C-alpha cells in the first residue's frame, strides 16, 4: 500500500470520519488521492466485512500503520487506540482508493516519439555524370589538341613556281600543311592522388581519344605527378624513364601539374620538373607538349605557360579556343 493510502486510513481513524463522504473526499484530495463512495447495498455482517477487508487490505499493507514510527499529530486529546475490529466500520470493505491522476499537458507533436523515416519508394539512383567536356563537341576538341601539321594538303603553287623560276627541278611536289592525326599521338595520363576527383573524366577522355586517333596510333602511358619522374603502361608500374615518340608525333598530357592537393602523399611536383620535361620534349620532337588541365588560368604558373601548351579542361572548350592555345606547338 502506498504512503498516501496509509495516511488516509490514519486520518479516517483519527478524525472519525465515518460516513461523511464529502469530508473523506476532501482529505483524500489533500493526499493526492481520489475517493469514490461505496455503492449503496445491503451491509454484510461483521464476519463478511472483515473477510472482505482482509482481501482488499491485507496485513502487509498495514504493517507501517501498526508498527511504523509515524506519530500522530500533537493534540490535547489522547489518540484513539487502533483496533483491527474497528477497521470494517472505519473503512468500508468496498471502498476504492485510487491515486489521483493529473492529466498530462499536451506537448508538441514530436514529443510522443520520433517519427519513422519514410521508406523510399525506389532504390537510390546515382546522379548522371556531367563530363568536363561538352559531349556534343568533345571529339572535335580532342582532335584539335592532338593533331599535328602534316604536308598533305593542296599543292603549294607558290613554291612550285619559285622552283621553276630558279631553274631547279621539281622532284617532290610541295603541298600545304594541314593539321592531321596521321602521325598518331602519345597520351600521358596523370594517375596521382591530385587527379582522383577527375578519374571518371580521365577515363572518358581516354576512350574518346581511342575513337578519335585510333588504337593503333595511340601510345597510352601513365605517370604520377610529372612524366619526368617515370612513366609506365597501364597495368604496370610507372618506373620507366620517359622515351620520346617517333619523329614529330605530338605529346599530350592530362594532369593538374601539381595544383591539386591530396592528403597523405608526397609533395607535388615542382614547376622545375615540368620545365625539364617540356624542354626534353621540344628537343625530341620540335614542339611543346600539350597539357589538359582542370584548373583555371588564374592558377597556372607563369613560367610553365612558356614551356607547355596549357589547355583549360572545361565545358567551355571549343576547337577554336584549343587551336589558339596550342598555336605555338607546331
């Protein structure tokens, strides 16, 4: 039995409340309880009442009442003696004692519990890849950057006339130079950590280069940071020194030239390393290497602009713009 019920029993016996239902209810309310008056029915005899009380309130429930240290309130009158045979008259056997409940105030809707997250109606779909180069002109742009001047155009009439006037025989018919992919291309791919964010674009560029140049005229190698530190075929280590391609075959690189930053790697290659590589290429094939770079011109080192034909790798690239950027490579 709770302390509140025991206190109500003590008050019942101390004040001799008897059948004053209103007073009992008021006392119960002060103790945080609700008291409902008994149903009007034929009173059982004493034996039956005692038996009923024994069922509702057993000895253990009243242990603190008879044996506990709680003392009655101070009074000039002597407290009445508590007797078991007084319980049926003092507390009807059918009295219902219930803890007084206070309605919980209404809180916000989320107070009742966390809302269940909605189950997606379909599986998660990856976003479409937006390539750096505009797909509608990517092949033309790549072809412009990889082409080299070849004398396979129309007959160069002024040179033929000059040879005849000078009395020299025309052994080989001179022709005008046009940019062509006939010589193929050596494509060097930077696979270092700095290029990791552009890995899918690099893979797309390699596939498009195969389609544009042709697999038999494309020499594909990879490096980490700068080709001067070593190159290698795909699937092998990049530990071989760079070897120039056949005469006049253009060299095209795809790299961030050390502008990107990657955690947990060695220092990026210096401009001096790229300068050394560029000058080696010029001595070997007579033209500067072309470098596709995914960062804007505001970040390009000034000294590398002279030694490398830097091409901005973004959706704004056009054949004319690429031709202007690579004009000094022939």
